C-alpha cells in the first residue's frame, strides 16, 4: 500500500521487521503524518520568520558554499560523531563481518581497490565502490539513478538490500539494533537525538550526517585555483590543467565545476540538470547496448537514450580511487587517459549513444604526463588520513577496524 | 431631516458596510506577510523552428534527418528598453535563473524528453528489462517512495527549463519601444570565481574556465548516429592559466548586441532556431566550439549577427 505496486516483480529489496512495521504502523502516522501536519501549520504561522541559522561548522575554505541539507536531518557535530562510530562498526552487518568502511576505506578516499564491491556474505556486487568525497554536494547519488537525491535514501540500499547482500540487515533487524543498545553507544545517541533510543531512522540520519561531513577542498589544485597560490602547482600540472579544460580534450564538460562533476548542488545552486553520460565503454549490438548485467540509467528511466548512461563522478582524490569506471574495468589513470584518447573502447568507439564530447584526441608523452600530474594535484593529502590514526571516540571496543 | 436621514445607519447598512470593509481589508491582511514585491511582469521566450514553436514534447528539428535538442541555453544581459525619450535598464527579478542584470534561458535538457517535473516524480521502479536480474543495487524504488512521505522540498527543486524573462518592473510597450540586450555575460562578470557567483552564474554546465568565462550560448543536438554542438563564448583571452582571470578584454569577446522593435504587442520574444542554423551542415565534424578550423562558426556568428534569429513579437 505504501509501496509502489509496479515495483513488486522487479525490485527485490523489501523492508521488513521494524522498519516495515514502523512505516505501516500507527507510529508512522504519529511520527510522520502528525508532525507533518503540525509542521505545515507552523510553517504557515511562521512564514514571515527567517529560517534558523545552520550552526554546524563545515570547516570549508573561504568562499566555498555549504551543501544543501534536508530539513528533517540538520547537521550536528553529535550526529556526525555517532555516524562515524556506526560507519566503522562491523556490528552494522548481519554477520558482523563488514562495516561501511570495509568498502569505503579512508585511505582510498572512501572507495576501495577492488574492481567491484563484495558484500558481507561474500556476494559480488556489479559496480565499483564510489568514493565518498563531497557527496553532500551531489545532486544524485550512486552511479546511475536520477531519482536518488538524498543520502538518507541511498544508505538504505547497502543496509537492507537482499540481492545482492551488502550489510544484509534485512531479516536481522532486532539483532542488529540490539548491538547498539549498549552503555557505550547510549551517550552518543543521547547527544545526537536527545535520548538513547536506538532505531534505524536515527542510524540512517547519523550515517548520512557523517557522510555529508566528508568534504575535501584542500588539494594542491585548490591552493592554486581558489587560494591564489601560484606556486601550488608545478608547471607540468598547470599544463595538464590547461589541457583538461581545453576544447581539445573536453574533459571538463562532464567533470566540470568546483567538484569536478556537473552533478553538483549547493546552497547557492539548486538548478538540477542531472547529467548522465555514455562514455562508449561498451556497444554490444552496434546500437550502443551495454552488457545486460549493468546498463546504467536506462534501468531507472526506461528511456532508450539513457542506455549506458552513468553519472560523472568527482575527480577529487581520483589518484586514490582506482580502479575506474562503473564496473572498475579500467585499472589505472593511464588506462583511463588512453580510453578517452581513443574515444571509447572497442565497439564503444562507434556507439551511436556515446556522448558528443568523447571524440578522442592524441597526446604526446609529455602531455600525458602533464595530465596525470594535474589529476594527481586533485588529491587532498589530509582527506581521510585522520581516520587511519584517530582513536575511537569513547572506546576501542565500540569500533571495528575497517 | 435629510441630513439626519443620511446619517442614519440602519442594521442592514451596517452589515453591508462590515462586509465591504472585510472585502477591502482581506487583501491587506493576506499580504501583510509579504514584503513589498514589485508587480511581476513576464516576457515569455519561445523557441521556434520553421515557423513552429518547439516544445519539450517535440524537441526535434528536421533537416536532412531528424535531430533532437539535447540542450539549448543562452545568457541574456544588458537588457534595456528604449521608449520615446529614454533608454533605461530593464531590471530582472532575482531567482535561480536570473540575477537582476542577466538571465539564463534554458529550453531543453536531455531529460526533458522523459519528464520535466521533480526527479522524485520520475521515481518509476526499475526495471522491465532486468526483471529477475540479480542486480538491483541502484534500484530502490520502495525506499524512495516511502521517503517521499517525509521528504523535504529543499533538494527537490527541479528547474530544468527557464523560458521566460521575469522582469522586476512592468514593461510598457508601444510603437516606439525598442528592446536591446546582449547575448552573453558582461566581461566584468565573465571571469570571476564561479563559486562565489550567484545562480545561475555558478552553474558548471555553462562555465568554461576563469580564463574563458561562460558559454554564452550552448546548443547540443543529437540524432541516432552522431552529435552536433555549438558553444559560443569569448576566445583569445590571455591569462597565466585556465584558472586565472584575464586582465584585459579577450581578443574575440563574441558578445552580440541585439536591438528589437515589437512586431506585434511585444508580449513574447522568439528565438528562430532555423535562422540560426541556416546554411550550416549539421554533422559532427561541422560542430562549432570556436576552434579556428571550424568553418561552421563563421556561418553561425554571421547568422546571429544578421539573420534575425531573435524576434520581439
């Protein structure tokens, strides 16, 4: 009833146990409908008032805009702290074998070195683990979904998905929740939400807050471009940057903007253009078809022209996030450059659905090195580093090593 | 006596007076919350091809073959209105698509073909072709659906089309009126840090680099086999790198001025795409990204300058 009937045969993920009960119960009406009505009333009454100031300190460099944050999950340091504890906890997986950080590893800018991810039960996923870099600015999430716009939505996928199993909580909801009803976690929940009640809504909100807090704007490129430090980049990296932003290479058409992806929104930019692109990675039938195992945005929109369309991910920290592409099929940045220089791969080069801007180009050996040096300059050396060495918040026992 | 009669207020009159007062007061009460907004005046901007308006439902143009419009967008700035005596600036309302002095008009993005509403409205479950597939790590329609129940609207602002100029003050048109504007972004705004610019000047899809500035006009066409694009902007801009602003005007600013008289009542601005593309052979090799070897650029620039691409109707 509260689910879309059309999905029944195609979408495997089901919410069960406490989550489903909560959604269908009178508590949903009490916790969602009633507050919504009250909120609407308050909104009407307070229409003349200014919105309250956002108090969370994003620690952004001067001039960088704050991300948009859902009104029902405002950022607080306490939620970020709780989310961090949960993110690194293997107790979040049904068999206590994996945490979020098992795949989203800090040293890889919260991605991992595998071609495609492997879930807690050992099941192989079909896509490469995306880095968690400035995700708060993404207008859509995951590799190819035009409707997933909130981190709170996305996080439910690894938590509850049944096919493939990632954290595998579905069917083990009570057991998983019980692991967090401990004296160690009680103060974290209380600090974040006012009392020590543990539920999945709070867990998701805390995880989302932590993921939003993972901002990265302190690369050599940033120091050059936004801090005005002429010495921050080598002459080679500057030549590579000029190539990157040239009409000859066209890289920036998809990897444009301050976050090196056009799929970005922030407090001063809410226009939603949702760009997805076919890069000519595959063309199985001469008509542009991608392999049946993963065809990108078309699976969501059912529109033929979305075949093989994937979201351009940020290039910030890209040197740490190998392998590349949605299926991890390019191992190194050199391979990625060769791929774009060729204008695609194999039959993909002649795909009718390939993006306009992927026409191929030729680079001298020096230019290739310049471009690599530029991509290296997008690495924020501090990003994720503190997570390797930082002591757990309250107790070592609370955390599991990623 | 007469005077007395006039001053007599009977219960029926009182009732009527009360009702009238209410009617008069109601709008005042209703607008009490609002700051004194100027009256809204809207000038629709319509995209036409071969004397027919193009819509989101039919974003196709017919040359030798059918081409679809992937994206068509352009900046208008330096808007002025000349009436009998005066030339005065035409200020715009400030919103996501406009600052007070420039507007980004956008007619189609590729998604326009499937929907123009909020992305959440497009949350149809996937996916017929993958029924029974082992993979649904990105397909989460039920969760999405439930999330809408208590979704905020902050992130679901969906503005993919902007096909009108929203003016800050009423535009009075008569036979002496003349509308002038520039196709482009003024130099003073063209090479600034896009991060600190207001929307729509911080939209990456229209930004080249600090050195080159914005794409003043972007037209991306595609058909079943290939794509064709025209991106207009300043060229010959000199700076230390792409991330540094030029100190002096670019060698080829490529800002085009237009001066239009109303052909009818001045209530719409038309963009004739067929006139822009006149004489241009649409094929990928003839795209125009303002590279020196691209011959189509000269035709396109000439069409913009002399081809009556814009019409104030």
